[in-house]
């Protein structure tokens, strides 16, 4: 048994932690911090992802051969999701629908009303108050809500406010005009609820990953294709229209992605709508535009991917799309520029584990940060390939089984010989 344990221990020697020495990193980029008085952050661009290890775990900063702690941030809204606003005191006052909304206890800039019905034009007058026991004291504005379904355009039921924190909103909903047919009258049954998105002041910031101007027409479809590099995340698709185009439209969009060389049947898919409504109805200006589609593709693909973005034009003329962009949520690498005013970023060593810095655990983005800049990607002139330091059992997975079989055979021989010399 001691022989077996000795061999097993020899074969199961723990691997040593991979050294983070910069000579094992294939790529490097200079980092310049114009203001070295404190915390600086540099945007992580799409060029890093295909050459770095998965999850960017091999990123290392060095200043004069000394490793510099850092933290990576991911842009996201302060509130992860929309919240519901409770509808109170719903009823009619003459030909107007009136109701109160109990708002979440946080700043907000938009309220999305869930309204039933279609083909209408309405106005919503909004007041803010701290309590339901007192009359609304602050008029927040009058907003145009509409549904232009019969015109093959969009609908809008969003109240675009200045950032507010009123505990309650009082809403008076009245007819402005009917775009399709006269006589539209709002009813209390139209109001089905309300949601409160994250404040515009806390919205996600995006960075462009890939852009193409090669937009082609295929029948009733406008198509843009991309070759997305390995592991580059895509979290939004944005369309750029010709600046001279002023038309109104609403188009469905289909996005698909599949690994390069694989069949399209294994693709990830997503869909959305882009739209623009700039017109005047019943003396009221209607303004709405959405040229981006949220999507999550590519981040889990461990090879390059083919991404296709298709705009369905139907019987309408194709849109004058000048460019299509695949975008990712902005990621920043932050460090103390007072300690490292001009560090170098190294990456390209998949053997490295993710670092653990106290700086990252204690990091907060609150306060003043200075923008740093990344230099161009270069091959590390000191690069040398790392020796394989994996345990013997990982480099030669069959060795353990062979050794165990040898040991078992030896033990069997010993047991057989012992049995022959034992007295009967």
C-alpha cells in the first residue's frame, strides 16, 4: 500500500502557479495617463479580446518590470431592470382618463405607460407630488402619445421627463386627435399599467466592436455581414442613416451569428425593430427615433463568427443605411496613475490565472477618474513560449493508469508468492 501511495503522490504533484512575467505575454500596448494625480481608466477595445485569454484573465499591467494592480469595470445602468409603477385612483374626469402612479424610490427620467388600443393620438399632462393627500403641486409637462399602426409606423407611450424623484405622479390622459379615424375617446380600461426604466443619467455606454459600410440589397431585404473575431462580445447593433434622409419608417431587424465554417443551422438569433417618426398630427409634433437593437451574441464563441444583420423592408423602399455597427458595453481598465503614470499592458498568455488584487476588491468608480489612452497593439519583443508546467498526469493522461496497472500486477505477484510460502 505504501508503494501505491508513493506512486500516486508522485503522479499527482500539484502544478506551480504560472508566472506572470511579461516575457510570456505575446502582445503589449503602451498606456498613457495624461493626468497622473490619481485614478485613471483606459477603454478596453475590441482588438484585445481575440488575442487575450478568455474573460481577459491574462491582462497584466507593468511599470518598470513591476506588476501594477488594476480593476476592470463594465458599463451598465445603475438599475439593472425596469421597475413597475403602481396605478392608483384610476377613473374618468369628463372625457379624460385620470390616475396616479406610485413611483420607485430612486431618480427616474422616463415612464412607459401600458396602454391598450391602436390608431390614436393622445396627450398626457403630468404633475408631481410627494403625497396623495395633497393636490399635485409641480407640473412636469405635456406629452404626446400615439399609435400609428395603420400608417405602418411606430407607437409611443413613453413620458420623457427631466430627472425627477417625486413619490407620486398624477396623469391626465386626453384625446388630441385620431390619425386614422375621428372620434377617438380614451377610456379607463386603456390603462393597464406602467414601468419605469433606469434613469437616462445612468444608462449603459457602448464601444464599437466592428463596423461595415458594405450594405447590400437582396430582394426586399437589406443585409450587412461581418466576420466577428474570437470572443469579441456584441451587445447592441446600431444603424447609421444617410444624413440627408428625413423619412419616417419602421423596420423589423433579424440578427444571426454562427461559428465560422459551421452551418447556419447552429446560429444564435435575435430580433428587434428600428424606427423613426417625425411628423405633425392635429397641430402636435411627434418625434421618436430608435436606431439600435439590443442583442447578446458572440461572447461565448471560442472561434471567429459570421454575423448577418438583415433589415426587412417589405413593400417599402430600402433605407439609405450608410453603416452598421456591432457594439459592446464599454469596459475600462482602471489603475492608480500616481503609482504607474505610463504602464504597459501585456496579454496573450492563456496559462495565466485571473489575478486577485486588493485594489480591485476595494475599487469604486465614484469620484474623479482621468481618461488614459491605449497605444497600438505590438508583438512583445521579449516574448518566449512558456514551458509546459502542467502536472505529469495532465501532459500524459494515460501514465497514471499504466502505473496503477503495474503496481497492481506487482502486488498480485507478491501476494501469489506469499501464499506459496505460508504454512498450511
